[in-house]
């Protein structure tokens, strides 16, 4: 299927924008309030969560960067699984990315984008206490999801340009609040008040909360892996992919730490942690406090664009997921789903499957986990089925990285000692730490419940597994 290779159309700026742009989105604005709540207002512990998760992602991106510098085919993470453990394992990783990971993250981002858009008009998206979601929010999120897939399928060049543009826009609130908010907080003493909260009678430490926060905040970083999906379309990929992964990951970690620290400018810890479970109000409160009330509303314009930019980046990967299996002559009907449309030189059929799967997960998220509008409200309290899909599936992906790290150390004899052993070993420890954090933070019911579902999906994938040489 050599004739079905896509053209090289993206440069280093787009690749860096992919990393920064996909990572920075709803995660920091939604999960920021969550980690401050789960750490019970312990600002330094919240910063530690950001740095720990950031370090893990930097280490893992270094592993993939070293592989990306010498291996170039179609879809990054699937390629890396293949070079580490062979085509069969790569297929199961790709099947997970196609059916669960990418569409789940896309569905969550579509809803978060709608939630932030609603906040611009003071529309409360979710009453989490009753499990009811505003019908309008559900409709807006579904529209965002369909538009993202439509743009990527019909005009991938425009999608790439949108990614660069949205990245620049989404940096505005993080840099403004991260720098100015931190200065204001230190100057007026509110930062010191928040830091001293751990010494008051109201503060209660929570070890499990820290690990739960680690799992939750993994969502805010995970976009870096999606950037590897365009390595075959990246100009000078051997140089540009590693640079983009490293520069992007370090930049995001610094910005995240500054932004969360700047939340101390609010001074009132109970107000900060009270914005959970979704934390969409935290950004508006912080900006209104530092820049004035009009900016507390205006900021949601930037955040909505930020969320949509992240959604666009994830959809870029989702559209290519089934195609990446088909070019290996694997999965359901490889000839059909591996076909490239001549008009726009893109995998339209793969994109349609991605959109349908994202629609399924959007329905799952809004009706089962969140509760939905006056329906199924009790299911999200059942941990065996009501797992938070975006967070648990991310940790499951890191679980799948573990054999890849071991395979790299065994097979990659042409790499240096540091690249072959040291970095993958650190990556292995990082993945194990994520898994441990999920078990402690989420509990065994959510973990086992999701793993049972994951096993069923992979067994379905096994039924589609086709053997044979690539064409």
C-alpha cells in the first residue's frame, strides 16, 4: 500500500504547536481546580503534582523522541510499538488508540469546550450533585465534535493552520495569569496566605488525594503523544519530532506550574477548592480578581479557543488511527479503510470511523459517567462502570508503554547506552508510578472495571486481526 502514503506537509513550528497546542487546552483549566481540591488546598503539593506528571511525560517523550529520530512510518505510537515488540503488539496498541483512547479524549474535550463556551454566557453546564447536564451544553459539544472531524477530514491543511493559530491564542491567558497573577499574589500577600493554609486547623492532609491528583492531571499533559501521529507527514521528521516533543513538554510544564501558583492571588483557599468538580469557574474568578470583572468574562473566549485547539489536535490523530492500522494490512478491511481520497489526499473513511467512535464515547460520557439530563443519574456512582473515562484510559495507555520500554532495551542495539537503557528504565518506572497512583487514587473497582472493558474491546480487535505481508 505504498501508493497510499500521505505527503509531507508540516514543519517544525506545526509540530511544536501540536505538542503545546494539544497539551494546553481544557486540562489546565478543568483539572487545575481538581488538583487543588484533591490536595485540600495545599499549593506546594499541587505544584508537586504538576512537576511530577510533567517529569514523567518529559521522560516518556524522550523515549519516543529517540525512536522517532530513526524510525518513520505512519502513526507514531503504533510505529514505536512495532519496532519494540513487533506488528501484533503494535496492532493492539493501535486498536486501543482507535477505539478507546483518541475518541474518548476527543469526546471529553468537545464537552469541556462547550462547558467553557457556556461559561462565557453564564450558563451552568453541569449540576454534578444531581447528575443533570444542560441540554444546550450537550448539543453545543456534539456540534464542536462533528465540526472538528469535518474540518480535519475535508481539509487537513486548514486543520494544521488552525492548530498553529489556536496555540498562539491559548498561550495568552496562561502567560498573563501565570506572570501577572503571581506578581500580584506575592505583592498583596495573598500567596503567603494560601501557602500558610497547611498550618491552619482547616487543612487536612490526604495521601490518597495526591495520587488521585496525579492521575487526574495526567489528562492535562497527555496531548504530547498525539503529536507523534503526524511523523510521516512531518518534514525532516528525524530532527523535528524529537525537538518538538522536548521543547513542547518543558514549555508546558513551566506554564502549568506558573498558572496554578498564580491561583493563590485569590487568597481564599475555600473559594479556590470550591470550584471543583469541574473548575470551570476558577479561571474567571482569578482573572476578575487580578484584571477586573470584564476580563473575568472575556477570558472564556480565549479558554474556549484553547479547548477547541486541543480538540482539533486530538481529532487530527483520531482521523488517522484506523488508517495507521490499514496501511499495515491489519484491522477490518485494510484496503477499504487504508484508501486515500484523491481530492484532498486524506483518509476520509478512517476519519468517519473516528467520528462515529467519538460520538459513542460522547454519549457514554454525558449519560453514564456524568449522569445525563435526568437520566441514568445513578450509574456514575457505580465505580465498576462509572469510571472517569479520560483519566483511566490515559493510565491504561501508560500500562501498554511498559512492554514497549522493555522491548526497546532488549532490541535497540544501535542506540547509545543512555538512549537504550537509562531513559527507557526511567520511563518504565514512570509508567509503574502512574499505574500505582491510579490504583490508589481511583480504587480497585474503577481500575478492574475499565480493564475488563479494555479486554473485551481488544478481543473484538483480535477478531479483525489479519495476517500477511504489507503491500
